[in-house]
C-alpha cells in the first residue's frame, strides 16, 4: 500500500511515494500471550475434571505432577478397564471431529481404519492386557474420514486394592 504526497520545495512541486505500514496494535503483542493463557486454562480445566474423576473412582495418581502437566497433548481419553470410553476432554472433539457423546461407550478403535498399524495395535493391546504404560504412534481417522498420525501415551489408573480400573490416554497429532 502506497500513499502519494505533494510537497513544495523551493517553489517546485514534487511528488513523493512511500510505503505506508499499517499501525501496530496492542493486541498484536497480546495475541501470543493470550494464546498461551488459553492453553494453560484448557490444561487447568482438564486437570480439574481429571481430579474430579480421581475422587469419584478412587484412583491413586497425582494428575498435578509428571506427564500430565508437562507432556504436550491435545486430547485426553479415559476408558474403563474394558477400554470403553467414559470421558474425553474438549480437545478430543477438536482433534477428531467427534463430540463427546459420540465417543462415550465406544472403544478408541472406532478411530482406526484401513491404514492402522498391526504392530502398533498389538503393542498397545499387550501393554493394556499387562496393565502397563505404553506409547505408540497410530494412524487414526477424523469423523470427516481424513487420516492423521496420532502420538498416544496410555497409562493405567489404579483404584482400591491396587487394581487397574481405568486407562488414560494423552494424545496429540504429529506431522
């Protein structure tokens, strides 16, 4: 964008053109800060909801420490011991396109499709059967049918009598 100015110098008229920069607004500086604060608020809401579930099910875990506060994730999926989904965070809907009510009661396998890695699925199944923590990269499918590569970290959740009652998965899309 250019502006033209007429200037008079020693009785002569000259035309000058120079680029005009748009004004810098305060929200240009604030935007990144605001995005960071929204991410922190989202994580706080997730931790608050997880702590309510912890109290309800009597899990022996500290969600306010470790991977749950430091690991990058978009979606959180909580399943019962039979891997039926009992809770998802709002990030799950953003990442997959499925609303929470469309996921509840289903297993996470509903996100898989023709390109699912047999090796990754087997690795996850063995770890879940042994009630162990596992991480893997899997190809999942959004509600729209679009595939995406998903990094999944799954943790067993122990309740009374030190028995696994649920699993929690931290998930994020990777490029």
